[in-house]
């Protein structure tokens, strides 16, 4: 089974900061990697699919990159509404959709 | 507007059964694969199952295989999750989610999500 790791597990940042989260797969998953945002008590929201494609309606300050086993998620200028937990998710074989453990972004 | 509404959650004893439902509106249900994803209290997300638009293929996480059964009724715009032999570690909020219609793979990730229904397994 493919395992997903994320780093850091949490971070503190200020409004306007550039924030970067990394996600690592235990084996090559090509670009089959998605990023979700979840706020407390709310359902997750798909932000990025296939490593770098922005879901329609998602602000352009969010971006993703990478392929193979190493992926990066970036918020170019953190906004107050971006404080949340972010999850990566792989779906290399399209039969199992494994989430990473999450990265909590909170206010410094 | 796309809407997904889960129901059927509640308190059940270990070894018991529960059936969750997900009613949808605002899109052509029969055109989309549907996912179930769960989240234990204070924990991360765990994918549970995917059923294709016409139910011709269904996939499960190893943690629920043999105990959970997903089904759908396209005429009723409804998705179901039959959960048997429930364990304490099945306690979670269960979300249904519509598959993203297009992506680079044969099946696509969850795109739009419901608000979830809480299942508590406890004696």
C-alpha cells in the first residue's frame, strides 16, 4: 500500500506569509495527487487536483507542484480565511484514495 | 446548486449495523461516481469507498472491506453505505462526496462534499 507523509504537521504563520507544505509518497504516484483544505467542523474542500491543477473557483494564491514521490503545496500570501488543515491525497491506481496525515496552519 | 445530504448516523453498539444514506440534488447523479470518506473525532481523513456511476465497479478501503457495502439508486438520487460488524474504531463523521467529473486518471477524487453524519460505536 502507498503511504503518504506530510511536513510539517503544523505551522504558525502570519497574514501575508508565504506558506509551503510538502507531501511525500512511499512510491511513484506520477501526478495523481490532490490537496484539500478543511476548516473546523466543516467538510473538506478540493483545492488542487492532479498535483497542479486549480479547482475552479479556488483563488490563485493556492498552487501545487511535483510529480513522482515529492509534492509541494504553496499559499503565496496567507489570508485570514486560509487558517485550516490541509491534506494531500494520492490516487495512483484510482482504486484507493489515500490521505496524508494533514498539516494544520494556524495564526502566529 | 450541488447539494449532498447525509443521514442515518447515530449511536450503535459494537457488532451492530447501521445504514447511511446520501441524498443529492443539483446535478445528474447517474453521471458521477460517488465516494464515502470518514473522519474519526480529532483525527485525519480516511477514504472508505468509491462506487462508479452505474455501480459496475466498487472499491473499498482495507479497513472496511467485508463489513461495509456501498450501493446507489440512480432513480432515487441516493447513495447508501451499509455498515455491519461495527467496531469502536468505526466511530467517525461519514461524508459522501461527488467524484470530480474529469481528471487525469480513470477514476477521480472527491470534488463536492456533504456536511457529514456522525456514527458513534460504543457500548
